[in-house]
C-alpha cells in the first residue's frame, strides 16, 4: 500500500519506488529522459511553472536517491523497465507466485532502501505549525517510536554482550 501527501512525498513505505512518485514527477522525468533539460521548456509542455518543475524534479531525485535530474530520469527509466520485465516474467510463469531470483532480490533491496529512507526521515512534528492530517501525524509518531525502540534494543544488546564478556573473564 502506498500513500502520498498533498506535496507528493510518501507517508509510509511502498513496495515499489515508482509508486512513490507523483504523476507530475513522472511526466517531468519522462521529458528529462527524452532529452529536454530546461525547466522552462518542460514547464511549457506540461502547463506548469518552471519553479514547479524544479520542485517536482528535485523531490523525484531524492525519492530515487539520485544526485541530479538526469540521474533521476535514468533511474526512473531503469525502474520502469525492471517493472515491465518483472510483469512479463510473472505472466510467462503462468500464474506462478515465484519471481526469478535476480528480480526478487533486486526488488527486496529496493524495498529495504525505501523502508530505511522512510524511517530515517525526520517527522515534521514540533516547530512551526503543521498541516498534517491525523494519518500523517500517526505515522510520524510511529516512525519516532520505531527509531526510539531500535536505539533501545541496540543498547540492550550491547549491554547484554558486555555482561557476557565480563562473565567470561
């Protein structure tokens, strides 16, 4: 299940990074992949402002873990091809629920990166007034609790390991 806020950023992890992108981000990435580099030209073709195009492309680059818009467009095209390839493979296997090993491990790695990125984002709670709905607030609180629990678990494991070493001496 995927989720998007009004700004187009994800609220909870998605099984596929392509699902994290808004339609506007996808259209902008398509044009960049076709060789259109100028924000003004992209804006004219999509009836947007150049600032909106810059925003869509910069957020897409962050979601796709790319350093710039061209790298984001390249990653977007690769992910589209991988998705099409996986769908084709699943159709060829005549209803089999098992994907090829290489495709499955690649998608698991992508899911893991998306989950880590989601957990490492700072929740927009506190500071200036926020316009989050109750679902977004709930997920932000869960994210903070998950990070706190992880830190606590690591500390407990380190303490238990230290005690074990002391007993061995």
